[in-house]
């Protein structure tokens, strides 16, 4: 039975001297470094966007806000309290919470440039009462219909606003951007493979005389392939390592700046442990792919030489 070729094959020292041993001398390592850096950055963006879309989807899937707009503030407060109590006791509701007045004032203050809840202008505004309701897992349409019936009974005229209606398109947009990032990773992987193929063919053309000599002394195509595969794998590994280091520095810088974002949609984007493991595995997979691509290209090309 055959065995999988080593990523960087062992070649006797005297055979290695047949090829020049200059590190980062040609364009291949630098091109691979750029492609690897862009691949890792695109992968990190895709993972972060996908996690953000999933977090938003989980947050909005079963949440609605009831907006009570009764003009009388006393009646409005009574209806909000009654709805919170009745909805919280319903079997299809996980929890119901009345949004505090101070929380509403603080949110409005951010938009209106006010100092916050102590602003007398804000406190004079007729603010609606808000009740956040979280459904248990189940059939959302039926749960929403039951809640609408309860709201109509407890607080006639109140509006039931499902979060999915206004945040759903945002989640879909973010998920689409994640797919675009994944497509970019695939395209740059194919571009890297194309660079390796062109490098392998160019190496065979440059060292055609050496290959003929090796054939004359009895070397097989597989032995010659191991020699060139080692050279290409080392050059590719240098480029991948360089690109990975630059990408890691960029991601650490962005992560440090991102750590200050504690609210809004941006706060939901993160890589997570699985994302970091995937990013760490990508350079190793890239080296293995480059070595395998070089090997297959060299074997196919050598069969046509003689």
C-alpha cells in the first residue's frame, strides 16, 4: 500500500546541492505571504460576521416589545404592570420585563445629546411604556397570536413589535457578507495553488539540464519530485509563516481596538475558541496543500519530459 507523501520530504544533503538554497530569493514566497495574509484576514472577518449573525438571530428569534402608548400616565403604568404580570405567567413566555423609565431616558439622552435622566426636558416628554417579552422555544406564529390577544385584552391600542421584523434584514445582510468572505478565502486558496503550480513548472524549466542528468544516472521521477517538492515546500512555508505573522499582528491590533466596543451590533462579533483554532490550522493546511499541489504538478510534468 502507498503512503501519503511527507510535506517536506527528506532528501540527502548531496542531492540538495543540486538546487540553489537561497531563502526568499524569488517572488513565490512574497506572493504566497500576501495571499496568506489576505486569506487569514478574510477568514477572520467571515468567522466574526457569521458569529454576529447567529448571535443576532438567536437574540431576535423569540423576542418582541410591546409599546403601550395610552395618553394617561397612570393608566399607562397600570397596563404595563398588568401586562408584565400576565405575560410572565403565560406558559408560552420565558420571561417578561418592563423597561424602566430611567433606561428609556438614558437611551434618549444618547440620541438627543442630553446629559441623561436628570434632564428636565427629557422627563417632560410623553414616553410610552415598553415591555420586553421572550418566548419559549416553539411555534413563533402561534405564540405571537396568543400574545397579541393578551395585549388586546390588557392594553387595548398597544403595539406588538417583533424584533425579527427590523433586525432580521440586518442579520441576513451580515450573513451574506460572511458568505462573501468565505468565497474570498476559497478564491485566494485557488490563487495560491495556481502560484505553486506555476512555480513548479518554472523550476522544472529552469533546471531542465539537471533533471536530464539525474535521469541519466538512474534517478526516478519520484526521487526528482521529492527534490523539487522539498525546495518548493520550504519556500512556500516561509511565505506562509511571514503572511501569518503579519495577519496575526493586524488581527491583534483590530481586536485591541474592538475590545472597547461594548454595545450595538459590533459587540456581537467575535471569533470564539473554534474560530481561533480554525485560523491557527489554516497555515498548516496551506503548507500541506502547497506540497501536495507541487508534488502532483511535478509528477505530471516529469512524465511529459521523457
